[in-house]
C-alpha cells in the first residue's frame, strides 16, 4: 500500500502484506491469524508513539508561536492537517467497530475478533456495501489536501498513505485497491490489520506535515546530544516459567530511526525506534540484563554507543493466604481471608477451597465452612499454574459463658438478683461477631432450712413463676441456674455450665 520512493521499512511491510495475503488463498491457519493480530498491535503501538511525538511537536510549536506570532499561519495549517487526519481516522474507527460487531465481537480466549477467519464479512461490508470506495476517496482526498498544505515543500515528500492498486503481475488477475485489500477471500483479521496500517500511515503523514510546517518556524536543525538508554518492563519481579518482557529505548529518540540493540550478544528486534526484548525466566534469584544500544551519528562521525543494564528478580511460584482474624476457620460465621501472590496482580488469581465455599474477589474473600475438620485453599495463576496452597483447621465457635445478674457465679446482692429478668450467654474474647441465645434453663432457689424451689423454663426470659420465686430471695439464699442450653450462629445446641449465685 506504499507508493513513491519507499523506505526499507515500508518495503518490508509491503512485502509482508503480500506474503500474508498470498497465503490466505491457500489456507487461514491460526498462526497466520495470530500474525495479523500481532501486526495490528504493533501498528497501533506505532501510531500511539507517533501521536506522542506529535504532541511534543505541538507543545514546541505553541512556544515558538508565542515568541513569533507573525508565523501563526504555520500552526494553523498544522492544526488543519490534524483535523483532516482525525476525520479519516474517525471513519476508520467506525469501520473497525462495524466489522468487529459483524465478527461477533472480541473473544477473550484468543484476545481477537471471534470470526477473525471469516472470508465473507470483509467483502460484504467493504465491497458490497461500497465502504471501501468511500474509504479510498477519503484517503486520496486527505493525501491531496496534506500535500497541498505543504505547497512547494511537498517535493520529495513520501507518504505511505495512498490507495494505489497493487502492481500488475504476469498471469494474475488485475485487482483494484478495494478488491486487493478488502475483497473476496480476505479474512476479517487481515482487514482489521489493513485498517490499522492505514491509520498508522495517516498518523505518519500527519506527523510529516506538522514537522515540516514546524521547521518553517524553527529553521535550526535540532540535534539530540543527550541520550540515555532505558529498559522499561511491566514488572521486574517474575515467576519461574513466566516470560520476562522489557522495552528498550532512548529517552530522546526518533521513531523513524531504529537503533541497533544487542542483549547478551543477541540482536533485539526493533520497531519505530523501540526494541522489545523477551526471554523465559529461569533460575531463582537476581538476574542482570546487559547489552548495548548503538545509534548512527547524524554528522557522519563514529556511531554513538550506550550501555544497557537492568536487574530483575526471578522467584519460585508462591502465594500468601492469610486469615484476617485467626489461624482457623469457624463454622457459622463469615471468615475473612486475604490472598496475594508476589509479582502477580490479584485480578489474575484464581482461588478455591475443597471443603467449603469462597466468595469475593481482588484478593479479599469470605470463607464459609459447615463441618469440623480441615480444608485447603489453593491459589492458581495464569494457565492454571499452582502458586500455593494452605491448609486450615475448621472448628466450632467456642462455648459461651452463661450469665445472670452480670455474673457466672459467686456472690451478689439479693437486690441485684431480684432486679434481673433474663439469662444471657456471652462469648468473651472472640474476634468474630457471634451471638448466642439461651433456649432453656432450670431455676433452683435454695433457702436455709426450706425445701428447694425448682422451676424449669424455655427461652432466656424469667417466667412469671420464676419472678414470684426470685422476689422472695433474701441474703443467705442460693440461686442456681442449671440445664442451660444456648444456640449460636452454627445452630448447634450447647450445654453450658451452671450458674451458682449466693445472695448477700
């Protein structure tokens, strides 16, 4: 899809497209579709990098115009170029959205469009629906207007943004630009890649125009004379068996120039001025990534060489499972459990237990158990890798202590005993919010030289008969509560110790 005097990079991309599209006629294997997906992502990353560079150019543009307001026409022309390309890019985004919807949306299992291998959707939308014709016209119009903005400075400008038909080859049917890139036999995944390339070409064309217009304001050649090699990785802490990925680039760089990067004597592939290094982590402990980044000198002198050094840690797969309150799980109450794994985001963890149930997410869970014994909480990461497992004991909530008149036994005043109307079961020193209700008890009142009064009751409240008997308590009387039964959150009846009170 490039025309004019192509750069080596443009020729490489063009050849790659021709090879991939030629293979389509034979088969659409998964690895080929993955190749299209990866190319699309690289093109999207390239577009984003160019956009970042554009923002920097605009910032410098604004500063220059403040000092030279008479040259504001160049900034206005640059903004007009951006508006043109934004309109084209917006239309392409609409096409991508429509094609994605027609293709069943994005399938998270392959991280790509569900029907990416479909050979009919592209031609139906783009050819039968005439949208490839509209796209071609927009590309040609945008290209013409961008060149028009440059005027005489457009001489020698090489835009890869065009809609030229592919070259004619002997023995092959001639195809229009629309048919070659969106016609019959083109899988949906390839069409999305083609649209991503057009967006990258559009952004590169915009960048070319804006920089040329900026040069009208700042005629001096900008020389980058302070460089620093950077290794940027999502994490320097990885698990054995996982891949370690890092981006290596200069803090000041030209996205149109690829440096030569070597790590450990091996060449690192580069694109748009950025090298991407990938290796499989192995061997626990500290590792150091070393190499060199070489940039050709702009003045024809010796190449500039910059050392690369970056440390990263490789650890054995592990996980941390910690109860938030105690080292056991209790029946009848929600047991908060926190789960984490060093170097792994909590959103990527899968947690399950073999004797109970878990609810929650993002590292914070609630464990529910129902039978005395043991359970195991297991944590797995991506691709089912077991990161760790922890055994827990399952226990009943401890028995509460019965209380009457604020006491579980001993001496208290007769007036205090007469003033009470309920038997309580208190669970002291327990971190969970667990409440027990008394369901049965027997009251015994023993006075000196008199027969004992025995009154059974249900529930925790003092009955009318019990109230009458308690009103006769005087100093020297012994009040006993026995056969006390209480039920807690686990719904298991508990037989509690008797309460023996001596009135004074």
